C-alpha cells in the first residue's frame, strides 16, 4: 500500500492542521482521477484545561467514520464515499482507502481540474459530528485505466541503405567494398573482376 495521506482534523476549529501539536493550516494537494486514495485520519480536540494550545486525540473505540467527496453540499448521493475503516485504538487513528474511480466521479470530471468538497463525519451512539468540510481539487488523468501502451514504430533500412551501412556475407554482382582512412584522405577498394582477378587498390 502506498503511503497514507495523513489528515489531522481539528474538532474545535473545523480545519485540517499540521499534526498533533501544530495547528498551522494545511492545503491538500489535488487528487487524481481513477485513483484509490489511502487515508489516515486523526480526530483532535483541545486538551481539557490546557491553556497553551495542545491537542488530544479522540478515543476512536466507539466511533464510526465516513469520508465523502462530492460536487455539491447537502446531497444524498456523493460522488465517492468510504464508510469502512480500520481502527487503531492504541494510536486512535482510522486507516482506509477512498476509491475515486466511480462512474459518478468520472462523469463529473469534464475539465483538466475540477472542484470538490471533502467531508469528514463521525458518529458515536446517537451523536454525530461533521468536523471538516473543505474545498479540494481533482485533476483529470492523462490515460484511462483500460488504455494500452502504443508500440514504437518499426523502422527499416532499404536494400541500398543496408548495403551502405552493413558488410554483407555476399555482395551483389560488380559491388565492391570501400574502406576509408581515419582522416578521410585515402580509400582502399576491394572486389573481383570478370576474369577472377582480385581488385585491391588504394586511392
């Protein structure tokens, strides 16, 4: 599995932050068409009674998570969604993947870059929270997932070109081999005449 995109979701501010201790803003890199995105989600809240701005991870033992992508808000049918996550109760994280290769998502992407909403929602018993709704982008893929790689074009020498480049095992009637000196000032020509005499001279 590829590295997870780690999302630290601040329950109090409704924003993404850098990590457990740094509440600095985060801008997500664009997502890609046809991909399956591995995510790790951490839900944070301010540490009770702490005035210096530290954060505590929510206990995920009884929490269910949902991550959705959509082109509009307040919609019953998101373009992509994941409701099944693996919980790490020791570290209080959720891990899972969101498949963006859905028919609805592919139909929506009709330009090189499209805007999306990403929402993180969790429930615990009768309680429900939507701590994050953030604008993101998705970019069109260069190829479709069923595309095939093109074969390189074959290139062939003509008969004359082949004779000019390669020394054949048998030359044609009347053909001779020419060898050129390094400084291109002299040539040695080899062949045979019609009486069977060797042709071997230097010019």
